[in-house]
């Protein structure tokens, strides 16, 4: 079910007047519904989290059919706008990227992440990535969906350049090209320094998205520095796995299952015994 209304809502949530968007990332239907009940106005997906949940490593190792099936279940589980991490587009060329984007948008996705990491440790050349972004934008326009296109560059994660100045300059070069190609914002995971975020926003003349990192500044600080969106990446899933490890070790040690502050069985059963609040109960898969 194509959701241009969700796409428009997602754009509005990024507006500076609203202070920007704190975006938690889900990895399956249960986590998406949990984030909705926690009050998230929109939900992102984590490519790592979905891959791990499917039994694959991150980095487009999961078959695209498995990814899209997981994405469909996640979208159906929530009434919130969902922006999907499609990594490199699961395709070797712009035409393939457009096909993947089209399939994702037909599932009801409202936004997209496309990254310039090539899976070899190197980044795609700017010209190649701009063609892929243009193909994604054209695919969305063809469906009449104003999808929020978040163009990820791994300049900071990959440590591009030999100096901070070189890394910053390459991020600006790529970011400007990506915005010109139709991206709505430039996503720079690995960048958490508020001063650099502020300078990058000014140099790009467009929105910047960042990701929370353990030990780094909190989301309000990053938004005040000029980020339009702060996402959690795989952090919530990894924390959930860590919590499960702790509980299981306690179970195998003292032999008891400690009480947790989470929802109980009846609550979660109730979540999935009826459609997500505000969702279309006639949609396929309900």
C-alpha cells in the first residue's frame, strides 16, 4: 500500500520549526510496535538489526527478498511513517536501485536511506552515487510518493582523508552532489562533534542527519547543533541482545527469570490482536 501521506508527515517531522526528529530504529514487527507504543512519531529500520534478525551479517548479505519480506511485516505492524535503510540499494546499477526502491515504496515505506559504501571498504565514486540517487528519486516520483531520501555518506565511518580537514571537505563535496541529485538530507554516521555538525550544515546549505554513538553527545545536543535528524542505528537492537544475555545468564545461574520493566505477555498479545492505532485494517496482511 503506497503511503504518500506518511511521506508528507515524515518531511514535516524533519522541519526546523519542530526542532528536528529523533528517530529510533526497529528490526522487526515487534520492535516497530514497541517503538510506536513508546511514543515514536516515526520509525526507521536498521539494516544491521534486520540482517541479524534474519540470521545474516550486515552489508547486503541477506537476500533482497528476505529483506523486503521483513520490511513488509515491519511496516504493517505500525501506523507510524517508516523510513527504510536500503543500504546500497541491493543492486549493481541505478536501474536496479530504482526497482528496489519501487518495491519498498509499494510496501508503504515513507522514506529511504541509500549509502555510498560499496561493500569493499571503499566508497562509490560521486558520479555513480548521484546516478543511483537520481534513479531512486525518479522511482518515487513515478509512484507519486514524496519519499524522504536520506543520502548516507561513510566518509567519517571509513576515515576518508588523512586529516580532519580533508574528511570534512570530501563530506561537503559528496553532500552537495547528493542534495543536487535529489536527496532531502545528507546522513553522516560517525560524525557526532556538535561544532563540526554546525559547520557542515552551513557548508552544505541543506539538512544533515547523524547517528547516536555510545559515549557520544545526546540527541538534544546534536539537534541543537543543526542536525535535522538523529537516529539510533543498531543501538536499540544491540541493547536488547545485551539485556537478553544478562537475563539468560541469570536464568542459567540462580535459575530464575528476573522481573523486567518491559511490557507483559498480555500487553504484547493485545498489540497484535488488533491493528496498529490508526492503521488501515483492510490492508493486505492484516
